[in-house]
């Protein structure tokens, strides 16, 4: 598989959560 894709999604989620706070 391509773990890079999951990493990208996880990074976007973390970034979005940090921005929400």
C-alpha cells in the first residue's frame, strides 16, 4: 500500500484540530 496517503490525511486532521482550538 501507500502509507504516505494515510500520513497526509493524518497530518491534515491534526492541523485542522490545532486550528480549531
